[in-house]
């Protein structure tokens, strides 16, 4: 591998720039292969760090340079332009340049590129340097004025529109921003328009811009935007600060969406929705992502991050805010369970492997590789823990101070924690370790009962992770409630604050020994090791008043059942089967919650549990036993399934929590019915479906039972004109394929005329599904490994960012048997040995191979 491509950048080496930016004037003369970008930038020397004018720039054809209207000496490299200090003169500097770029040839989708005839940008993290020469770092903030010249009808940029004429438009953003928040869109677009009036009475024009033909898929997104704006005013006191807010749907986009000031650019899949083409999960995701990007207006834009090591400052806080919003809009218990499922599936796996890193990394090679579950999801968990530690009132008081103190600034984690220390008087030095220490803490608990007193003995330990072998005790808020023998709650939820490696807490004056409900609402991102038997878990599943713990007990019963089946062939106990039945028939419980209880732990989750218990996981055995447990549970519930399926039928489709919950339980039951009725109910549901949730859900049931070929043909015929629905068609075939067929189906789909390497959504549909099909990807033949590696090498030449993120499929390679390890190691080595490999991919392969590189 190329060692020069893996030289790290360190947090400890941060220095302020030699020059700050006051204002930026950009003129774009758009052309597919020869766009001209003219820049006029006012620089202010930094007296704290004087030096040369250093500008970033990549893939630019430089046409002219001037400083204060004069020619000056300069040096151009592949990564930037430098003008020596002696040539700059005294005082402020007016820098002017003209460059030429080729958006149509930009397949990496960073900087200015084209998507189906539309010009669009993606500048986070370091894409602006592919547009013009500039200090492309988040602590350099300027006021932007932009002129766009093109014969395209819609010309958009950040801020407010100021002037326009035939073939041109100008925009001005009054709020200083770093270059990563710059945005430009030009195309043949139509808008879904609305308005919003802020609490102070300011009218804001709202638009969702889409390609002609997508106008009927904007209404839900617009309502989600207006709900987000209202929520941020009501809960955080934050009003919108421009005259207009634009969203643009783009088909080719590496991320979900981007929070550019006043001009959010969205992956089409994250904003376009209709009942006929979008599932309940799509609607929920769209609502959350629109909220997330809007909330960035304050937590990310008005207050940005000083450097990319502080990425969690904006992302962790904003994820936490969008999670709270989604809970308010839907169901907090269901939302919390979904969050924990995602955290365990992605972030715990990351923490437990070669890609482990702190919430605030100490170094990176390629910043695009650190848009991770640790930064986002664990970053959000840290915010939630901080709120639990200080309390709700202190949390909101600290946030008000944060907004007042740092508005218009590029801040750090130290700035963030300081507002909490100043408002509460607490020393948060130990809590700060959540930002600097990688790995998932293991929290163990034992208990004793003595004359009316229950004592809980906790110990914590965090395993060694790459570059961090020594771990310190963390601050862990542990939420505990006590349930009496009769099922009544005798002690409501209490927050215990653990700060030592070992610590005990005692509850006194109890009439009878209770059962402890520990880590309610998943109060900290830890792995809880607690030895309790199946009857006790069943008791908590039946009686716990905390919805998360109630679900957790059912999940643990299922996990322990599966592990026992795999390790020594122990059949499922009646205790587990009866407990699940009791939940399923309890009409007082939310249908969405009951559907979650019916869900089984993922095959990847079981593999990690087996590793934790000292076993080498066999993906085929996990798959077979999980299917066997599905069959056994179905037989145990067979008499109630038809009536339950019918009772969950909804009327006209409404993408709200109530309807979504019923459909999720109905489809969970349908998946079980398919095992006993030969697919009759699923085929009927597929034929009668008038919404995508039920159509895709019934197709999933048929595919899982290997009965879906006719339905797949019908689905493609019906939806071949809709690119987002076809992503579902591509993905489902691979995700639900049998292990021996998975790689072959994926390979066949790459030959489909609608498959393209250049569209991230389509590539992820196939290869994300391949990586997610645990037994299929890890089939003993190694075909899945070889197929993914081959296409990652090809994609790396086109789109390094997407390729590198997809490469994380190999991160668990050390988990498996020697034969599979050898196959995965060989594929990683093959990727690493590829000539011209990107910096993105080189870093990922190097980290995953570790000492085996």
C-alpha cells in the first residue's frame, strides 16, 4: 500500500490559519466540461499566526491570480496554492482568481458535479477545494455573495436572493459560514412551495425543488420541515434567520442530506415520499432527516466546529435533537428501541473492531472516513447522558448559554462542556472521557438482599481498542427501578451516577425482595452483563413499566435461546415461548412495540454474542437455528396469527405512528403466516396492497420463504420507471436470499441494465444488502467477499468516499474461523495492493488489517 497516502493529521497539531476571511464573491459561468469560477476574497492577516497565504485546491485548472489587482509570485501544487508573505503587502488582502473545472466528469460527487443534467454541490468535509482556491477548513468563516450564470431556469445558492435576470441570478448570505456549508444548484426544476411564520412574525418562503414528475412526492417533506421549525422554536427557542429556506432533491448524492445554510441538498431517497412508493420506514426516516438538517441551522451552522476533530460537536448534538423530535412526533419508547437497535448493530460493532475510535478522534488520514456511527450515534448518546447527569432544567439553561456565547463562532468540545460547568458548577473533566476514550464499556452487576435492603454492586471495564490499551472509569448514569413480587413498581426510575471502577448502591426499607430493572431507557451506551435466569427475564417482560426494559428482556430471552440452540442444541424453553405469546396478545400494548418484541436478534448480533462467550461463530449455523426458532415460534402462535393479522388492517394509508404501528405488527405476523400457509396470505396481501409498506412487506415475506420469484417479476414490471422503488427491488433480492444464492444473485443484478456503479443509492442497494446478509456474505465459498472486493476496487476509481464506507463490511474479519479469516484477509490485501488506490480506501484497509497489513 501507499504509505504516503496514510500520513495522519493530529488534533494536537491544530493551529489557527495565517489569514481569516471577511467576505467572498464568487461568479460561476456554468458549463458541463468547462465551468469558470471567478473568486474575489478579502483576507485579513491573523496577527496571532502570521505567514504565507495558504489556499487549498484540487483538480483545478488555474487561469489567473492577482492580489490587490497586481500580479504576484505563487506556487501551485496538486493540493493547493501558496503566495509568500512578502508578496502580500500590509493590511487586508483582496485575492482574485479564475479557475476552470469539469462538473460532468466529477464522479466522486464532491465539489461541483452534475446529476442527470443538474449542477449541484457537496462541500462537506473538504469538497470546496475542488471548486476554487480557498482555506477549506471549518474555522475560516466569511460572508458569501454568489452570482450564477447559466441558461438553466433555476439557479440557487445560500442565503437570500438579491437580483436576477435572463440567464443569471445572485444570492447573498448575511451569516458568516465556513466553505463546507457553501451550496449551489442549477437545473430544470419545479418547486413545491409553502410559507412559515416564525414566532416573532417573520414570514419565510419554503421550497422543495425536484425534477419534473416528482412534484407529488413533496407534501410530506414540507410538513416535516414546518413541524421541525415549530419544534425548534418551542423546545430550544431557535427561530429561522433567513427569508427563504430551500431543499433540493438530488439523485446522485453520497450522503443522506446536507445542511448548507438556507439551501439543504438531499439525497432524493431522503425527501421524496408517497404512500404508493414509500414505506412507513421511509416516511419516518425522511421526517427525521429533514429535522436533522434543519436543526443544524443552529447546531452546526450558526455555531460550527473549529476543526474536523470536533465533528461530534455538531453531529452528536443534532442527532440527539432529531431523535427527541422524532419521539415527540411518534412514540418515544418505540423510537428509543429503534435507536438502540441501530446503535448496537453499527456503533457497538465499530467499537469492538479495528475501526474503533473515540467520539472525538485524536487523528485521521481522510476525514470522510470519520462520518461514522461513533461520531453520530454514540455522540448523541453522550449528549443524552450529559442531560441525565445534570437534569432537564440545567440542560436547557446550558444550551441557552451555548447559543448566546458561541453564536457565529467555530467551537470545540471544551467550549461545549464549559457552558455546562458554568451553569451547574459541576466539574465535567471525568465526563469528558466519553469524547476521548474509545470502546464500549462492559457494566457488570451483582446483587444481595439483606433484611429489607437490596444492594447492587456494579463494576465497569472497557476493553482495549486500537491505539488505546489503558482505560479509565467512565461516568455512567444507570437508571434503575424496582418491581415487587406481585408485579407492582415499588421504586420508580432512579438515576445512579457511577464514577468508579467498582461502586455499590443500596435501596432500603423494602418489604419483600424486588426484581431490579437496570439500565432503563438505555441510559448509557454500555453492554450490561447480568446473570438472571429465564423466568426472571419473563417476569420483567410481563411487568416492567419501562418499555425499553420490557423489550430488552424479550430480546435477551431470544438471544439466550438462540445461543443455547447453536452451542448445544437446547430447544427453546416454554418460558420464552409463552412470554412472547403473552406480549403478542396484549391489546393494551402498542402494536409497534409488539412487533419489535416479535423481532429476533440479527445474525450479526448473535455472532458477536457467541464471540463474547468464547465461541467461534458459524454463520450458516446461526442462520439455520434462527430460521428454526422462527418456525417454532410460529407453531406456538399458529392459532392466534390469522385473527391478529386481520385485526391490524388499516384503512386509508396515513404515515403516522398509529397506522405505522399496526402495519408493522401485521407484517411481522404475515412473515410467520407464510411459514404455515404456503405463502397464500402473503400473495393475497401483495396483490391487494395499495401502499408500498404492505407491498414491500408481503414481498419480503415471500422472499424469506423462497417463494417470491413471481412477485419480483410483477414488482419490477410495475415500478421499473421509479428509480427509488427500484432500489428496493434490487436490495430485497440480495438481503433476503438464501446463503448459497446471495453472491450469485448480487452478481446477476450487476448485469441488470438499470444497475450503475455511479449512483450511490443503486450501488448501496445491491452491495449494502450483500454485506448485510450475514450468512450469505460469509458463505464458506468466500464468493461474497470476492464479489464485494472486486466492485469496491472498481468503485474506488469513481467514488472513493462511498467505496471506503462500504469497505467496513470487512471490519469483523477476525471474528470468524481461520478459513473465512484467510479469505477476507486476502480480499483486503487485494484491495490494498490496487494501483492508484484512493487515500480514503487506503486508510480503511490499513486500519482493518492492522498488524496484518
